[in-house]
């Protein structure tokens, strides 16, 4: 199996090294693991692509490339340039430093890479490590992902083998709970949640020169979401697995919208 790995934390991020170990285990001795990851941190860029400007891709080592672009750019570069002669059989994105549960899903470059892979008709899984007080000072804050990641990916692979009848291909969003590996209670399917009363905002700050700047400010990640949803599942000590597609249609509302316009 040929596996492409990427992320949004950048090619030197520790989570990418964890993902490389997971991918190597999945690929097996006869397989290959290719890395095309952003040269610099690209957190929060979502599914953006560098449509209006070119970007450079540099080879850093065997099957290892850094792209001066977004995570989605990295997938495009891999599929249509770096690995053009033999595209990957699987795309893994992560392991993100921090959760991509609830509303974070919509901002995540980690998810953006997996979504682009699905749009390129490739099986894809995004993996993220929820952070919290139980693992902040741990020797390995990615331990839960490191220990349980390969098993979760293996369980999902058969579901990714067929495209299905939908217009958009399936991909998965996996979040590991903010606990040591031994404390993980299991794995649960979960819907995307929403943290009520929290979200991103801005915080103004003056520079030493007196100029006013705005910093993007994140919300409280420990806010609980609805039962059965991703962040709630993670905070309860479980790995969450959320099936996704790049279809933003509100199908439940479609009939009512049709009625509005006859």
C-alpha cells in the first residue's frame, strides 16, 4: 500500500512523526509512505487552496516533500505532481495537535486535506489529538493517537474501499481523547457536535510602535457538546469517529425550501 501523509501543523510537527509511524505500520514492509506537508504551520486554513498564486515544493529526503502551501495544496501537489505516476492508495492527515471536533472541523486544515483527498477520489482519514490537563505534561501528549491510531485506521479501511452512491466520497474525522493511551475507554461513532456559547473571536493588541492588531482567539475546548457527538465523546474518554462528505446541503430543509419557491 502507498500512503500519503500530510498535516496542517507543518512538516516538522511532532504529530506528523506520529502519523508516519502509524502509516508505516499500515503500509507494511512492502508498502511506501510518502510525505507532502506544509513547509510552515497552516492551522486554521480549512480547505483553502492557493488558487491565485503558485507555490514551491521542495524535496527534503526520500519520499519527503515540503510545500509552501496549504494542506489541500499538499494533496493536490502529491496527486498531480509528486506521486503522479502512481497515486496513493490512502491519504492520512494529522496527527493534529489539538482536537478537530465540533466547530473546529470547519476551520481545520487537517480536515481540509482529507476533504481534498476525497474530492480527488481517494480514501482519506483525518486524525487529531484532543489536548487537556491529563496529558499536557505527559512525556508523549500524542500517546493515545500513537497507540490506538493504526487499529482505528485498519477498522475504517474496508468502509473506504468503495465510493458509494453519494455524489461526494466518504472520508473520516477521528479524534483521540485527552487522556493517556491506557485510559482510552474505546471507540465510538459520533456526529459532529457544537460547543454552545463558545467559538472563535478576536482580541486587540497594540504593538510597541502603537499600531493596533487583532489576534484570533479560540474558545474553551472543554465545553461539552450534545450526547453522542464528537467532543462529548472525546471528553468522556473515547475515540470519536465521524463519517463525513463534502456536501453542505441541509437535506432536511430542502423540501421546505422548495415549497418557498413553488
